């Protein structure tokens, strides 16, 4: 079996190895990642195919390579079950009534594997699942028995957390969402996923990442927030991932959350000191990993700007200004007219720079610019004439206007001007 810690490859004591392995698995658990992520980590450690399933043989999580041994069936709501052939394979040399904590089977067909380990996973005294590990050509060692005995306790805790968060497996398998986020998909997998994502009712979807400004505080209330979100986003469309809540929503649900005049979701976010970063809208599932990171970027920007709800598309100028500021002093690359107006406003107590900003922003609607400034339209044109006189600008082409406006926004994003 694998051992990833290069500085510990010479360790021979199984108990020490198990302790190190369990630390890796515990790190995944306490990072509030999904059950599937925990199983994926266990797969790397065991170096063998493995799977977790409940008493009805519904697959709760499985490593990518179990399909080479077992066959699966799907229910109408997309849940995955072991087929009858696979159930017979598991119990070919064993009675289901056997209550041993760990069961070992010898399989006659040596081309598949020599045997398997199965451990019952219990919450309190109630058996809720079975954890299966295939031998697959490598004889089980003492450390395998030790590790599986320890791991089933961690799996029980993860299942208990899922129950607390109402992840009741009657919904679409949430591990599909983590697979999409992490990009662990190929064309065939993506094709199969679409049948499970039956909540998609439109051509486009968004990814939402929800967190608070204080990570430690959010960690303590994440289960409560997850529960309360059921009023807005169905449970099968969201997971807890990397200490945040990640949700997938289609255009129809998105409109109900953010564009409905009677919608309460933005108010819910603000009242609970929550922030949401929203990806671009996308239609190709293979873009999910990229769009998840866009949503993360938007979340980070929203937290910095104290904006409880922000879309990645609205972050373009902020991102550009940050990239520029990493290399240049913002004042050194601003349009000269902006610098002149900053100094003029400070000296004379005027607000000509803001007038220019609104005039450019509402370039095709000066009446709207005057309204935003709370001045008469004629006053707006008088001020623009004054600005041209002070700075020498003409405002007769898009290139000049864009440079001026970008300069103003750059200084605003850096807090140099308000």
C-alpha cells in the first residue's frame, strides 16, 4: 500500500504508520470536505479499490476503480446501487447475518482479486453502512486490518455529519458536485453525470461559494447555515467543501434568488453576515472547476469590499487594478486629467472628478448622469466645460474616455479616492 510521507518511508512500526495515515484522513475530515473526498484519500492510502454502501446496497461513495469489479444500477432519482450480481459476489462465501466487525472473503476467481475486507460502520450501536476494501492482487497485511478498524470510526463521524446536515442520499449524489469542482471528470463521466443532475432546467448554471468574513466563526455555524439554506437551494445542489458551502444553481433558480422583487436571499445573506461569490454562467460541465475558482475569487473580493453578493463578471476592473498595482504605483499610471482634477478638487472643495466619472459612465444619457449627481442637466454641461478647460481633454473618443474612467476606478479600488 502507498505511503506518501517521504520522510517516513523507513518507518516499520505499523502503529506509527497507522497514526500518520489517520492524521491525513482526519485532515480531510476536519477540512469539512465531502464523504467522497474522504474515500478518495483512503484510496490513495490503501492503494486498493474501496467502497462505502448502506444496508440497501446504495453506494454512498466509491473509488474510481470499483467499476472494474462491481456492476451498478441506478434508481429514477439517480442514486447508485450495487447490482444483484455484485451483491451475490460480495456474499458468495458469506451470510449477511454474520456480525463480525471485519469480514474476510476468499474469492475463487484469482483474476479479479483474492479477497476483500468489509467493516461495519456504526453510529452509536446502529449499523448504518459497510466499508469494503478489495485485496486486488496484494495480500492484506496487519496494517490493513489496523487501519480499517480505525477508519470506520471516522467514516461514522462523516455519515453522522451528513445526517446532521440533511444530506439524506435520496437526493442526487453530492459527490458528483465535488468531482465537478475538482475536475475529476472525463467525457464519459460527464455524459453520465447529466442524468443525475436532473435539477438543471435551463441552458446555463452558476456556482455559488458561500462563507462569512470570519472563517473560524463560520466553521462553528456551517451546519446551521447549511440547514437554513434549504429554504433557498435544494440540498442535492450544495455541498460543504473546503470550509465553505458550494452550490450549483440553474438560471431559473438564480433569477429567483437574486432578481425577484420579493426575494429574501440577499437579505438573508446580510442579516447572517454571509458573503457569496458567484461564477460566470456556463453550460459545459467540464468548466465547473474553472468557474468554481472564479466564484472563490469573487467571494474574496466581496469580503474585502464588504459586498455580501458579488459576481465574477463585476470584478473585472478590480482584478485588473490589482494586477496593475502589483507592478506600478497607481498614481504613476493614471491619466493626467485625473491627477489634475484630484488636486483641483482638494484645493477648491469641488467635486469635478466625480462629475467626470458619472458623465463618462452615462456617456449616452447625460440626463441620467445629472440625476446621479443631483444637479440640473445644464449644470452638468457647465461643469464638463470647466473640466475640459482645466485638463485640456476633449472627450470625443472612446480611447480617451476609457483611460480616464479606468484611472478613476483604479484609484477607487485602492482607496486613494472615494
